[in-house]
């Protein structure tokens, strides 16, 4: 006589199989469960989508803040360059203004030197002043014999001369001064132009010399 275990039924091995089902139905039910696998909770997909959207927003905000920072840095660099340029300009103007006020004194020193009056303690003071002005960038210009340039020369006297081929500074009445490329006073000069009719005569003489083989030919 076979003993039966109370409460145990062969259909309990697969609880998903309805009672009264055949063994084939139980096998199909088990196979379907294995294919489907564990079902993912519906809330995980929504949570992932939300995190992705937040990440995109953070990236967009970061790009905007980075662009703002780059623009701010560029504006600051431009501001620094403007301040430095303005500082240099103000310094040059102040220096030019100061040295312009000293030009009459330098003119007196120059005249005293020409007349041999620059002696003793006055000479030492004058040379110290000239040295200090040169350290500040003051440069003197204007020489006899150089071509006349209206951008740096001021003609106070005019004449004609047979020995010049172009308008020439024949005397410097007052030297000019500059600081770097900035002219703070033009050189005041006397100029001479070629004698009217002298140039054509010189040209004809030169052509005659060339035709004859030079002035020493023959």
C-alpha cells in the first residue's frame, strides 16, 4: 500500500498552471515564462528620461556660462589695452607740454653758446638742463643745407641762389624739436630756391658736355 504525503499534489510543482490542466499545458506555460523574463518596472524608464533631460539642461547652461565668461574676458582685455594706450598718450602729452615751456630757455642757452657766453656755473646748469630734456625724449633737428620739408620746417625768409637745385634750408634761425615722431616745434629757417632760368641753362650745358664727350674731351 502506497502512502501519500498530505497536502502535496503533482500540480503544485508549477503554481502558474491552472488546476485540471494537462502536462502539455504546464510545459507551455513554463516555456512562456522563461522567454518573457522578469518584467522591468515602468517607473525606471520615466526616471531615466527625466535624468537625460536634466543633463541636457545642465550642458546647455554650462555652454551659456562658458560663452559669457569668454566674452567678459575679451572685454576686460580690450579695456586693459585702452587704459594702457590712454595712459601712454596722457604721459606723452604731459611731457610735450612741459618741454614746450622749456624751449625758450633752450633757445637762450643756444644763443649764449654761439656767442661764447656759456661759461662757469651757467654752463654746468645749462648742460644739466639739456641732458634732462634729452632723457625725456626731446630731440633737436634742423641743419643748413638740408632740403626744405614743409612738414617739419617753417620758412621765415626766402631767396634765390644759383648753386642750389631744389628748395634748400640755407640758414637755421631757430632749431626745431620733436619727441619721438611728434613735432612740438618746426625748425624756422631761411630757404633758397634755384635761380629762375638757371636750371635750363645747366641742363643745356650738361647735354653739350655729353655730346662732346665731357668737358675734358679733346
